[in-house]
C-alpha cells in the first residue's frame, strides 16, 4: 500500500507502508531529486562525457520523478540518454498519476511515461529522438549487465529500512555495471558506504546534501583499480 504525502517544498511523494518509508525526502521530493540526481549527477556526467549518449541506471525507479526530470533536461539540452530503471515492485499507473508530477515537466514528457510505462517493462522504448527507456521489472540482485553505464542513480530506500540494498556485496554488484570513469551518485553518505565504494575502485567525493541532509555522495570509477598497501 502507498499513500500520497505532501513534502515541504510543495511536491508530493508516496509513503510505502510495507517498507515504512517515503519514496522521497519529506523536506522536499522535487528539490531532492533535482539536487542529487540532476545537478550532482546528470549535469556532471554531461560535463565529463560531452560528445556521447549517456547511459543511466537508476536503482529504484519508484515514482519516476528522477526519470521525468532527466527526460525533461535531456530534451531541453538535446542530449541523448539511454535510461534503465530497476524496479521490483512497480507502482500502478494510478499511483504514478496521483503524484501530480506532470506540473514539473513538459506535457509530452509526462504523457510518454504514462503511455509507455507498461511497455517499457517488456522492451526498451524510444520515447523521443533523445531518450530511450527500459524498466527492468526485477530485483537488483537478479539484474545483470556488462559495465555499460556512465551514471548510476542509487535511490534505494534508506539503509535503516532496506539494509540489504546497501550491503558491501550489493554495492559491488552495482559498481560492476559502471564503465571506467562512470559516476555513482546517491542522497546518502555513511562510512560503510564510502568504504564499500573505495574497495570496488571508486574515488569518493562529499557534496552538500539536499535540504534536510548535510552531505551527499558522488563517486567516480577509476580507470585503474586501487592497490592496497
């Protein structure tokens, strides 16, 4: 069961009663998504990879907010994006519509998600000349790809409510999907997470967090693996 909740910036989120947590920060769903995943993630990837399509993997597709903002920005900037979202428990169309996120993106971006949501769980869908979407209807543990992604949005529920998603093994699994030079970005930052990422060959960067969080984390996969001395 999921129920709609208003967050502090006026945007909605959903409360997942099974997990016991909101899909986004209660301090502001919209501003968290923009701050963490668009500003610290997508814009940074565009600066690093200016002349190529950007392949994005989102861990936790959820309400689709990160995707919608990514799609709108990609179209605005005319950047080619191949977007894969992993979601083991997809929301219904009615739940997606209840968020009212259509007010934050162009109508065509919203309509594309609603229209092709189910189809994207079966095969990749080309939504417009700049954007392809695939929603992997599976668990993260069962997901398998070669290292083809330039950017990972790690947007799982918090370690307090979903600790298995933040285990060293699972973080390593996610890192294996990144290309050398690829970026991992998430709203959280803990000592355990930093150690796990470093052990899998990523360089850690602490950034100011979204409202309600002092810091967030961005990491880059090194082209050479670190050597333990």
